[in-house]
């Protein structure tokens, strides 16, 4: 079997590689919380693999902080509503946040 390399094959493979790379890193930017993931002028430093995952990790940890604050507010409301002692509330917080 003979493989011939032509200019059209080289051009198609090159365009496929760079468009796939662009879409992959744009996905990483979108997944990390970017508001304009397909705009190459907006913070395109995420073209490195580790930077994209770092941004995703920061976005995910921000979501977790928001969720913990929501649980703390719910616990405070229950504490006021049912007049639960601080010791019971502390054990509830430990169960919810672990």
C-alpha cells in the first residue's frame, strides 16, 4: 500500500489540526466560566492545557463556596426558627459541609 502526500492532504490535515485545537481550547475557556469563549482576542492565554484546567478549578471552587454560604444561611434560619442550641447547629454544619 502506497501513501502519497499531496498538497491538498497537507492543507486539509493542517486546517483540521488548528481548527480542532481552537475548538478544544475554546471549550476549556467556556468550561472555566469565560463570557466570550470563541473570541480569540479575549484572554487567549488559556491555550495552555494547565491554564485551562486551573481556570476550571477556580470556577468550580467558587461554586462550592457559594453553595456553602447558602447552607450556612439555611442553618442560621433554622436556628432562629426552632431556637436550636449552638452545639446542635455546629454538628449540623459539620454534617452538611463534609
